[in-house]
């Protein structure tokens, strides 16, 4: 690594050291990392007040590392290649300090182009002769997206960006094996327990820790929850299509593609649907997606997995260790009135949440066993990852059909990465952005060819709009 500023070593120490297997949530993340062949990191860029000091940031880094055993976790692999987590009692983390004045614009662009997003749009500098703090932070974030060495690296990367000695940005990235999105929220909330002057804690740490969670999941109570979930899955697995798509199709040379679509019209329409059906955003999105998939592929019933945050379960609300697991939603939409599809989606989301906490090894065995009984391999590779905050609509501000029609010309479609790294069949992310339905579609083109990627995101929009305006309308 070229040093564009400085490296500060930050010692840390904490409780909870030891070694054990992976939790069920960690097993899911690890399987996804193995499948993708890349990184599943979490983090981003935070603008900082100009009064921020390096000492404050080093205290912050030392605090979170010592406070949370998850962040002192690395992996050890058995001779059979199975991962085990090792939590250290102490160590030294690294804070990068990057001064914008010392950054070579050509080097920054080259790093960006050589990284994980090489197939994405290139980093374009406003002034090719110099860089801004925003551009440097973006370049560092792209570098931090690169995979961690799970055996050697601490699962936290942190850097500060400075302009003329003043800190402007903090860039942080976490290895997804040790934390998930909701766990990141727990970590951020826990910062309130840090004494800003000394960096010491003013309250007991949240929990359970990863190793404590491993032991909890071996107890009879957690095993009973797992068995109940697997019985639900077994019933659903006997009804799902073996393949949720058409095809297979000839894959593209760069096989795995990403497409981004923004639709203000779909956002307004789904808000109106949610108000009419008296549900929140997530069942509406599932209903729209299921019907769009059926119209595109003709495959029914529609089956998609959703990610469920298991922190609502007793004793698990304050852990930062990954707890998200997949729930299965199966919807028969053929000939069903749309509002009834929404009602079915609401029940499916609720059931998926109830039955998404299970032993991952037993789950894999179950999927394989049902597939053998059916005489076909079950491809559970269609995912809907709705990452928005699920809130009920404001009944006093319900969009009208005229509002929805007027927004149709504002839709935007953008192609993103095309890579050879393996990925799941299809993953539709619904991202948080005010005023628009922001979709990120990632596919294996052997399952969903590029033309159908475009058709699918436009069909999601068309289904939502049609449910409000009463007829099929395209922007």
C-alpha cells in the first residue's frame, strides 16, 4: 500500500476472548462470501465537523475495538476448511490519515479502476490536475471494499481525510462476517456510552457476544425455534418452483451484471397502495415484485427469499453479531386481484419473519433432501432485499393517480458493474432514498439475460403504477 499520509497504530484490549464455531447468521454470511468470490463489506463515508481531532478518532477506534468482541474476531480454518472464529483479548488496529494535498490524482484514479468496481463507471475527477476531499474519500471507500483476509486482518478499516490539517471525512468499513446492518445500528447507538474525554465506557457492553451466541444456539430453546422454522420451510419447499426463472440462458462473457433503476412514479404508487391496503412498504414491494416476476417468466407460484432481522427475539436485540437470515415467501399471484396479492404478501412477510431463525447446516440438509424427493435440484436463488425502513404511509398525504402519472418521465436506468465473479441467481435490492423507488438488480445472466433485467425493473414500475391508475401505463 502506498502511504498517502500516515498510519497510526491504535492499541486496544477487551473481554470475551476465546474460540468457537460460527453463529447461524455468520454461517449465512460466510456462505454468501464463498459464493460471490468477493467481499461483502459494510460501511461508508461520514463528513466530519471541522473541529474533529485525530485523538478523538483514535479514542473512538480503540473504544469500539475493545468494547465489542465481534470487532476483535478473525477466522481460523480447520484442516477440512471449516471456519472457526477466534476472538482476541488485545491487539493493534490501524488508522490511516490521508492528506488531500499529498494525493496524486492519477494514482487515485488508477487505484479505483484496479479495484472491486473496475467494471463500474470510472472515477471522474472534476479537475484532472487535483482532487477534492470528497473524491479522495470516495477512492478510499472503493479501496476499503476489497476483501478482508479473514485470518490476518482485523475486521475494521478506518481512515480520516484531511485538508490543510483539518479533518473533513471519516471512512469506515467492516467485514460482514462480524456485523450486519442492524448490528451496525447497535454499534452506533452504543457510542453514547463512551466518555469522549477518556474513551472509557460508562455502561456494560451490549450482548450477547458472538461466542455467547454460539452457545445459546445450542440450547434446547433455540434448537426448538430452529426445528419449528425448518418444519415451515419443509412445507414451503414442496410447493416452490425448482427454478424461479425461465432459462437457463447462454451467459454473457462477463457473466454477472448490475442494473440500477430509480422510479419516483413507483415510489408514489406504492405509497398509495400501502395507504389503501393499510400495510407498510415491505409487503407492497413483495407483492409488486412477485407479480412482475410472474409476468416476466410465467413461473408460478412466485418464490423469493427475504432477509429477516432476528433481533426481535428475546435476548438478541443488542448483539452486533450477524443475525439476519433468509425467510421464504411463496405467493400464488395467477389471476389474483392485486389487493389480495398485497394481503397475501403481508402474511408471507410475517411468516417469513417468524421462521427465519434456524441451524444453517440442518437447513442445507433439508433443501437437499426435499430436492431428492422431488427428483430435481431446488434453486433458491431469488432474493428480495428491501433495505428501507418499513413505515406506514401518511394517510393525509396519499399520492393521487395524477401524481403517479406525472412522475413517470422521471425514471432513470443505469448499468453498473459487469464482472466474472460468481454471484447468486438474482438479488433485487430496494435501497433507501427519499422520493424514489431505488432498485439495484444483480443477476447471473445465465438466469436472467440483460434484456430481461431491463424488463423486470420496468415491470416492477408498471405493476405498481397500474395498481393505482387503473390501467397499464409506461413512462
